[in-house]
């Protein structure tokens, strides 16, 4: 058990904890940190891109809970060396993401710091939340899009190389229209932030199932984090309905496993502390 899991376990008596967002009544609440030298380096992205991504990764959590983001609270620790132009560019990123998803930024806090650290809380409206615990035996497992490019692009950045501004590492691609329409057929879901193998461990733990892979998946694919593609399960008799919705929204589906009795645990190295 890594230290992140150990720390979260200290609050395990609270059954609300354990999903991408906490659901309380008709609202869900999600929060993510986006810290300089932990999640990004300032040489990699513009301030606008940094602020935009810090919002998007949190909006992704809300979407996979079948929630509609409405409000955002921002906490931003800002270096004293930042100019007014820097602050304006930072705010443009927050406002761009908010506008795209119909979110109102309603407050937060700002403090001075040695580096740029951001925490975003998204408050969302929810009617029929989808949890991680809903995977049933014989459900099919699927993820959207392609995995692996974020890991390779991150390595390029570490090697001092440049990557495309269209890289998913800089600008994650979310698929809310597909997910909301398909949600009635989805039994469990989450986004892929740490890597497919590690998210499957979480699904296995919450749903108490194992997984049988149809084909082997390489570590380059299975451990690529920062992807923010959607991982979800569904009953096999709903496959055609989900594929039809995916085609309508031009979303690629990868049906790669089915749920079995047992549990799943990866041997890949986790990046958490």
C-alpha cells in the first residue's frame, strides 16, 4: 500500500470517499491539486495552458460521475515575481475552461508563494450518479480514445524536447456529450488519470471483481497517466447501443476485458509517494 492509499484509508469510515467526486444529495464535489514541479514545469506550458488544464482535469472527474459542472472555486498560490500580464494570462486559462463547460467561477483564495500551485473545486449538479462500485461479473470493460501518447510526450519533456500544443498532455480531450448520452447503459466509470492498470485496481477494489483481458496490454499503454480518457463498464447486451452513441459523437471505443470473480492488481510501479 502506497502512502496515498494509506492516508485515504484513515478516513475509510466515511463511505462518501473513494470516487472521483463526493455526492451529497443533488450535488457532487470534486477537487484536484495542480502544483508546479509536481504536475508540471513552467517551461513546458504557458500560464494560460496551465490554468486551463488545472480546470479540465477536475471537470473530467465530474463528468465520469455523471454530473454537470456548474460552479468552481479556485485557490491559487502565485509567485511574487509574476507581472500583471502573467496574472491576466493565468486568468484567461481558467475563464476559457469555464466558458467551454458553462461553469461560473464563484470565488476561492489567492496567496503569495515561491511557485505556482493551483487547487480547483468543481461543484456539479447530479441526478443519477455513476460510481466505481457498479462493475458486475461478466460486464465488459472499455476505455475511450488512445492511450500511451501522454507518457511518451512526458518523457520528451523530461528529455528537453518540445511536444505539440495539441498533445493530450497539454490539452486533455473530454467527451461529455458521449458520456451523458451513454450513461443510462454504464454500470461504473472513472477517468484515467494515473494510468489504466492503476485505475483498474481501484475499480476492482470498489466493485470486488477481477478482470480477464482479451489481449495483452503493454506497460506503455497501461501505465500512461494524464490521459483523462473514460474507463467504464457495461452489460454486454447494451454493447450495440453504446457503440452507436460513440459513433454519433466520433468517440473511439476499446473494449478490452470482462469482469470476473476475484480481484485485480497490477505489478507495474505506481508513481504515487
